[in-house]
C-alpha cells in the first residue's frame, strides 16, 4: 500500500529541498491535532535517518505527548544519529508533560531542523540554545511562513495577547446578508454550510449578536462534520433584560450570554458580565477571551456586530460566502460603517468553490 505520508513522491536530492520535503510532512502531521490541540500549538515531528523515514509524531492536545516525544519513542534505538524535523521549537519547560529539548538530547539526535521559534516566553529560543549547548546541530527557518500560518491562532494569542479574530457572513451576489423581510435562511448552499461546520470545528469560540440570536435561533456548533469538541459560544447581548427561550442552546457546555456591567435583568448562571455600560465593550470582551485561554474566535454576525469589530479594528480575517442568489433590497454586512474612502485594504488568502457558492477568506495586508 502506498505510504500516505510520502504521497508516492521521490525524495529530492538537494539538501535544501530535502529539508523542505520533510518539513512539509511534519506540517501535514501537525494538522492531525486540528480542533483539539488548543490552547497548545499544532506540532508534527518526523525522524529521518539516511534519507529514510524512521518514525512520526504529532500533538493531539493538552496533557498528551508532544510530537517530538511521540516520534522519538517510536523510533527507539534508531533515533541515535538521526535527524528530527519539527515545525515548532522544542520546549524547555515543564507543564503537564516533561520538557522536550532534554529528551531530544537524551536520544542522541544528530540534527534538529525547526520550522519556527516558539514565541512563548518560557521557550522563545531557549529550546534551541539548550540543543546547541548539548552538541545537537540546529537549523532554523525551514518553511517558516507555512509554519507560522499553520499556528496563526497560537502566534496571535502569544504575541498580540488576544485571540485570532475572524469575521464571517454569507452574502447574495448583490452583497446582501439578509432579504428585505430580514430572512437570511438559506442564502448559502448546503455544501457551503457543511464547509462552515468544518471551519467552526477549528475555532475555540463562536459569537453572534443579540438580534441574530433572537432571529435565527442558532446553535453555533459544528454538526454536519465530526468535531472533537464543542466550541465556546457567546451571545453579545448588552444591558437589556434577557429571557430564556432558546434553552437548547444552553444544554451544551460553554455557552454564555455576555452582558454589560449595568445589566439589571434576571440572573442566570451562564451570564458573563463585562466591563462597560449600555453595550458590550468589544475590547473588554476580547480581553476576557484571552484570560479564558481562548486562542481564536469566529464572529458570525449580524451587521451591527460585524461593523463594530471593523470599527474597533478587531479582526485578522474576513470570511465571505457569495451565493448565486439576488436579494435586491436587503441588509448589507457593513451598512452602518461610515467611510470617506477605503479604510480597510484586504487581500485574498484562499478561495473555495462549491456548486453554487464561492467562499473567500480575506486577510489584512499588514499581517503575515
């Protein structure tokens, strides 16, 4: 049977290309931790000896073995004198599991090829320094851009001290997120909605505004595809009274109604009070998510919430789904955003095509 890790590809003869080849395999392995590794990064490891694959490993989530430890334990005695490819710098601190850099040294690895440094202040070059001090050759920066992109949630959380923020909405071909009668079901196709459930499963949290919650009665969970977890779900409410109607939404854990500190309505155990009066202060909301170790959040509307996040410059990506439908009069996603010119310049990052939809992920030009 064909080795799925190698995809039947011949091994490059050039050493630089060979390093890229094996690092790409480490990145593929790292993706096996999608939807369950958070708040830890996605990490994959490959042990190679004399151009032959010896063993592999990946991090499956908090409390489980780190990728390099899994790979080196599988390699056993064959790890001695081998090369280790890993997309993120090995740790040097003890958390739920022992530090990895000393374990790498103990296995007598000859060379460690690392994609990118770990920005965690407990690591941030210390793992590399430890390896070199103990006689292990280290090469840093192989497929660095790809390694950053894989862990964009983790890097944003560690460097910017906030979760990665993506705004998402579905639009008709003439740019409306709902029809004149406020109906927005179903603008996107079934195929595209299934893809959105996959996207949801990769984010730590999902949020919508009060009006969207009351109108659409959403669950905000990944249901059409398998998911290892139920993400945190937040309704950005404000200071108005809340009456429990959509009880199904709260049957799953980690569902919250966010209210401002001047809220005087009925008290529920799932109410989350945030600093600020009258409406939700988004910067305080994002700070609260950071404190909860939430590394990523998907904002699914509605128009007022989307506009507020753009106004406050709180977004890293915008996910737009364009359907083949025409709405005519209706609501646009940023109707309330007053501009004298183009103030947000985005570039296309990815495009996914479905039978009757196009899903585009836009990123800010000032981002990696």
